[in-house]
């Protein structure tokens, strides 16, 4: 079916939504001085990396499914424009996050966060989607190595999106193209392998369990929840710890 969703993908994305909310709740509680939580190392830092990695990996898997299905009804300019529009739209959402965080927290505002990254990744993904699994994995390894090399040097702000940062750079969220695009490519390789032609290429031993539907719902609406969850967390902190949020400014 052209529009069929795969519950296992929505489930994985829904779990990532939950871990995102857990980490951001902990981060905000620490940031506003409500609870002294270590969010820069240990379990919470690993949870943040795992959450981001899940979203980015699934973006690669989902792209291959979407592209395979769309290419059955669109070609050439129409096919290219679909993903140009999609990539620019998500990048635009990232710019909204940049503007809001610049107004509220100008010292640590988000310059190139996960939405900026996913927008650019969608623009680039059509250039690699016809690679076979082996080429995708080789290219992903090259991205990971290049990302590590980029992290060892400093450079001007225009190179920030690549992973080369100025010495004084700080941001609440930073997901540069290198090395993270390598994870998108790994997701695309898995998409080719497990969802050839946009269809599930394996059988599941069980049908969709009823009890996972709330997580599936979160996974289907992850972008909306991404925008909504921080205001909700801040509101709850303001209610439970009056003065913590308002007293910060």
C-alpha cells in the first residue's frame, strides 16, 4: 500500500520521543536550578545521544521508504522538488527554533540543531539514495571519520554546519552535518536492506500489539511534539517551582 505506515518504525520513533522528553525535562530542571542533575555526562548524556541517534537513523530509513514510493508516481523535476520543499520546510522550522532561543537565551541559542540538520540531510539524501548498501556504508564511514577530524579543529562560523566550530561556540543543541550524516546513510542502507521498494522485506512474528499504540501515536506526531514539549515542560516547572523560570530572566 502506497501510504502504509510500519508500526515498528513509529514505535521506535515514539520511544525516542519519550526519551527526548525525559532528557529535556532533566536538562531544564538543572538549567533553571530546580534540581542538581548532571546532564553533561553519565546516563543522561548517553540518553541524549541515543535519542538523537534514533531520530537521525530513522530519518534515513524513512527517506528510503518515502523515496521508493514517491518515485513510482513522480520522476525528474517533480520528484526532486518534493524533497527540496520537504528539506527546506524542516530547515525553516529549525530557523524558528533559532529565533525563539535567540530571543529567550541569547548566550546559548540553537544555531544548527537537529531540525536544521534533518532539513539539510533531506536535501542531500536524493544524491545518495541510488547507492547500494555497500556504497552507503562506505560513505557513512567516511562521514564519521571526517566528523571526528572536524571536531579536532576550530574555524569560522560559516563552517559551523559542517562540524568545525569557533573556539567560543556554545549552543543548547548542535547537530552538524559531519559526522551525523553518516548515521543517515546507515539508516538509508538499512532501509534498502529491510524495506526494498518501500515495502517491508521481512515478516514479523506478531501483529501490532495494542498496548504500543500510544507510543506509535507519539512516533507519528514527533515533529509536532518536538515543538510542543518544551513549553509544556517549562509551564510545569513554573507551576511546581514558582519563580524558577521567571526568575532566570
